């Protein structure tokens, strides 16, 4: 893991502010969703990008019954059901 040298305090509501330099570097904009992971004693934040539950692809994502499916897998499923 690469250290940025940035230190922030957690406020009384448990919030931290991500510095603008970090947000610009990681292309994080207002209202973007972040995923929160734990890696041992560390907290990892990752910009949320929905992916297909079958192939992990990130292009052409549609929601089908509450699950993310790419258009390619969706077409494969559709043709499988037509047989």
C-alpha cells in the first residue's frame, strides 16, 4: 500500500473528508459511491463500479431482478431460455 502522508480526524458522526487532490487523482466526484472493505486492521475505500455477477465485466450493465448483468451475459441467458 502506498502512503499519501495525509492524516484526517474522524468527526463526532464518524465522517472523514477525502482531500480534493485524492478525489481528483482517483476520479471521485460528489455523489459517487464508495465500497468499504476491511483488510486486516486496515479500511480500504474503492470507487464503486457495478460489475456483472457472471463475468465481472463492467460494460453495458443492466439490473435484472436486483442483480447486475452485462448485456453479453444477458443475451446469452436469453438465448439459452429460448431453446
